C-alpha cells in the first residue's frame, strides 16, 4: 500500500460495511488497523487500562453502529479519533462524579501509565504526574502533539477546535509542566 492509499482503502471499507456480506470483514480490517492507535490515544487521556479499554471498545461499537454517518470530510482515522476522544471525555466526566484517589491509573496491571519502566522519583515519573495534573483538554492536546505527533490540523478536525486554540492549549500545558518540574511539586 502506498502512502495515501490507506485513506482511500478506509473509505472503501466504510462503504463495504453497508453491504451485509462484506460488513464483518471490512469492520475487522478497520479494527485491526486502528485498535492499537485508538487504545494508545484514549490511554494517554485516561491513564487507566480498564477505562482506556472501555473507551476503545465503545469507539469500535460506534463504528459498527454508525458507519453510515461517516461523510468523508476527513480521513476515517481522524473520524475514529474524534469518536475515541469523545468516549474518553465521557468516561472522565463519569469519573469526576465518583471519588478517585490521586494516583488513579498510575500503576494498574503493572503498567505505569505513559512510561512503562519509570523508576520511582525518575524524571519520567515526574513528567507523567505533571501531565496527569493538567486539565483534561490540555492533557489530551499535549499527549496527542508530543507523544503521537499529530498535526494541529488533524487535532482541529477531530476535536472540533480551532488550531489557534489548540496551540494555546499546548503552550499552556508546556508551561504548567515546566513549572511543576522546576518546583518539584511531587
């Protein structure tokens, strides 16, 4: 597959989902293609395996149920990331209503959030905590730009926010992280 063919191929797969005989194969191809990226995206927002797993699963359920709503104005990848972002934010809203310990998600299932092998007190662990302390939108924008190198144009498309607002969120997130790291607020 050549660069750019994936977008065309994805659109074909979405169209094939309308055909009962091709639907399951097309769906499974899209899931296989995007499951890891969707999971990593929601994990960067939620920091908890179970929540990220639920958000990713809900994203693909929505793909199955609402494939006909894809208009082709963006890539399927961008459309899925928008759905995944909304699913993660829904879980965050639900989580806010329940009392949560400070370190929720920091070390579930033997995985330490973003940095799998961070030693206690390491710069990676401090960075992870600083990221976790960011407001939800800033955390999402920071993680998508910094760790996944997603362009502001793509972010704008799937978060439905202007590029200038996203740049501001990223800038403020960087400043907050720098301040927390300098102050050693951990």
